[in-house]
């Protein structure tokens, strides 16, 4: 196996060196192939440097899904146009050499949506998902299928033909077959009549032999499957299984099951509700995963013994929130991506004791990682001055492999730092991020905008702050001080902190937020006469709460905001999210009403801008429309803009640009 891996590495290095020549001839984007530095280089701070614009932000390249080769010699990753875009219209797979002897090379060519690259166990092949049409497919419909390429030996070829496309897949440990998640063939109509909460056609597990093409189905009765992972010994497969394909069931009610490959039977349910798929230990005896904390608010990490079903919590001593967990190359060591205050880092967890310890400190936000068999780690991450790049950690050293957005170095950016303050309510330490204008002079109070994050179980990071939904750099570059608070309810300080807003959205969290504003005023940073607030989703809720319960803010931008918890719980596609905080109606109605900005519209005395996607199933359009209509009926100054066809996370490039332009213009006009 090691010899095969070395051979594959040599072949891939030849491909990469050849790719350097291709790049020099103009066939690869300079932004993708420029040699990166090992340290984040500062953006331009010269006096005549121009501020960042929405067009600059829209031109940024995002990156995710770093996959390090088994021998650690190369890293695959996926790029896409525009940051924070959940469903881009295209994406590309690249490959970078660990030693940086040659520039990264684009592995896939075309205008398709290609992603989820996975190395074969011996490192000689790469499987990935693509929506390109197979050369011999006469159906006229392109769906996401698995393709395989063997660099230096064989070009890309499709290996699956599922009518409804492939959801995800995993290699068998011997490299001879794939575990595939896909729906069975079913009748479809152009205008289907849908029963609400009906199970629909389930996603099943299929084992596809690569040599013969033969496919064997493993169905779990009454369940639709997601997040497949194959045990290293090849005998078992772990999946998440839910009753329906609806988001609420997939997110809150997905069991973690172990299936037997040979008999196609379900061996054991390890957890009734899991957030992640399973990461197998090297000896195939245990799995690690994340799952909802008590009451579904917060996240815990667990290790389960597959044979006995015994499950125990790990990482509970961490003053933070674990987002992702994976087994390292060592039998008793786990690695986890964790939010710690305002930083996302990699921590090491002893699988025997469950104790966590720092491992890869990082000044920024890590969004994903993978581990090679020798323990090297590939990271997708951002820093305050680098919007998105790939790093590799090995031999106790962190090295950048890419420089995806070098154009940022010619723009004047705000400075980013962690700040902290003390709650006036109970002395709790609150963390946040402060972004100051490039020309800020200490002791000169600035017009200041507070941006509240979504979730509420999310967290701002000392990282890049510029996208259609993250407005801090856009505002700071144009002269604003920007406070990004992580109040109670946020990730980054454990589950008790996350549960701090149970039965009371807008109470302890809003107090934490305003205490941060008071801190900035006391430090001479914020001008108390020129304060604004804004945010998206739960950040929009806190903005709506601010103008209905406080007079300190002169204006608010309210994006996709829940403004009435009761009707939100009854209309959202994730009702368990709302009821986890308030309980079930009718018993919870009084608590929900106390946290409804909609019930205090008469208190609004400042202009408000409401933004909302018209096809938002998470926070339905009626939530924003009711807030706007109510203000207008009362004669209050309010404007509203809706975005056709858009869900909760806006994806259209023109709509993303419009949001940024409107936000900046609105605060300029009212502050």
C-alpha cells in the first residue's frame, strides 16, 4: 500500500509540474496559482488606498472541503465564486503540492458544479461529484454523479447513473467499490402535489463495484440516509437516518446507525439524534461524532464503542464549542474544530480521558479540515486579511498553500481585534470582535454600527469580515467602527452559555450587546449620538428588538428576521429550533409573545430597513413583511426590499451586491 501511495505521489507531482506550465500560458487564474506567503500579509494602509466596495467583495473566491492525500503529499480543495454562498452555480476542484514546488493546478475543467473530492485509499485515484453531462448520456438531464480521475493515467469518467443524482459517497477501504447515497428510481411529475411532512422517496445506501459496475441496495426501512462513512476494516458502514428528508428531521432527528455490509442489515443505533456522521477509529472499534446537547441547544462531542453501544462525552472541559471531530492517525487521539471565544482552532482530545488541549492555534476562522495518515492536517480557513485560503499543519508548523485573493492587498481594510467586557447583569465575561477604520485615531469617537450574528448559536471570529452577509469590513473601510458581539446564546463559551437565552430572546443577549456598546463609548471609540444596528436572521431579530425596546440606536437594518416566535414556530421548516427555546404552544405562547418585536411596533422611533428573500422557508417572508407593514400602518419610517426566488441565505450575485450597497447607503444616510 505504501509503495502504491509513493507511486501515486510521484505521478501527481508530474501532473502538478505540468500544470505550472499550463498556468504560465494563461489557462489558470493567477489568483489560484500565485505563490502564497507563510504569514498573512497586511492590506494596504497607505493614505490614498481606496476603500473596499461591494464589487470587490463579490469578486472574492471562496474555498472549502480540503482533502489531504493519504501520504500527505498533496491537498485537494474546492473553490467557488463569492463567499458565504451555499449553493453556487459553479465550483472547481484544485490540487496543491504539500512542498509548494509548483503552483496549485485546477483538476477539473469546465463550467460545472464539481466538488466533494475524495482520495482513493491508495492515493492513485480521485472520486468527486459533478453535474456535467456524461458523453454517452442521451437523457438530456444533467444530475450530480460520481466521476473518477486517475491523474497521469486516466482522464475523468462517470461511474454512477442514478436518475435523481448522488447525495454523497465514501470509498471502500480496499478501493474496489463505493458506498453511495442516492434515491431509487421513482415517478416524477412536472408539478407535483406535495403532502406536508410526507416521507417522500427515501435516500438509500448503494454499494457499487467499480470493476463490474454492479450495484447493491441497502435500504433502512422507514428511513432516509445521509453522512456515510466506511469502517477501516471494511465490514461496517455508519450513516445518519431520519424519518423524512425534511430539514427539521435531518437536523434534529437523525439517528446514528451502524450497518453490516455483508448482510445489508442494521446492527445498532448508537445515538437517537446526531448532528454529524461518524469518524471511525483506526482499529474500527469506535466512532466519534457530534450531537445535540441537552434540550437540543448546544453541541456535544461523543465517542461510541460500536460493539457494546456504550457512548461517552469527550471534550466537555473545553471552554468553547466543538463543531467538527475526527480521528487522527493515532488510536487514542481525536482532533476537533472548535470555536473558542472569537477564534476557531484545532484542539486535540484524548479519547481515553476525554480531555481537550490546544493543538493548532489559529488567528481566524477554520471552516473545515482533514487529516492524513501521518497526522498532517489540511485546513480551509480565513484570517482578518485573507478571505479564504488553504493551510497545512505538519511538524508543528502552519504553512499556507494558496493565495486565492491577492487583490485584497491593494485595498485599505479595517483592523480586526478581539475585545471583551463584563456583563452589568451578572459579571459574565462577554467576547466580541472590533473592526476599526484604517485611519482610526484613538480618542476620536466614530459613528458605530453593531452587527449581530445569526443563530443564535453562532459566533463572530477574528477573521475575514466581508461578504453579502458580513458587512464589517465594508463599513469599517468607509469610516465606521463596527462591533461584532458574541452575547449569551452564542457559540464559543460552552453549552451553558448557549442556553442563556432559553425562554428569553432579547433579554440577557441584548443586555450583553448593549454592555459592549457602553464599553466602546467609555473607551472613546463609539460616538453615542451616531449608533446603528443591523444583522441577518437572529441578528435581524436583535436589530428589531433594539429599535422596539431601546432609544440609543438611530437606525436599524433588519435582514430575514424572526419578529414573532409563535407564528415562526408554526410556519418555519425547522419548528424544533424555536420550541427548543420556548417550549410548545399553547403553554409557551406567553413566553413567545414577550420575545416578539412585532408586539412593540409602537415603540419604534427611528427609520428601519427590512430585507428578506421571497422564498425563505427558514424565516418566512411574512415575518419581515408583518414588521414592515405594522410600522407603515402606524406611520413609522420604514422601507422594505424583497429578493425574488431567494431562500434564507441569499445566493444570486446581483441580490448579494444589492444588499451590500443598500446597507452601506442606509447607514450613510441615517448616521
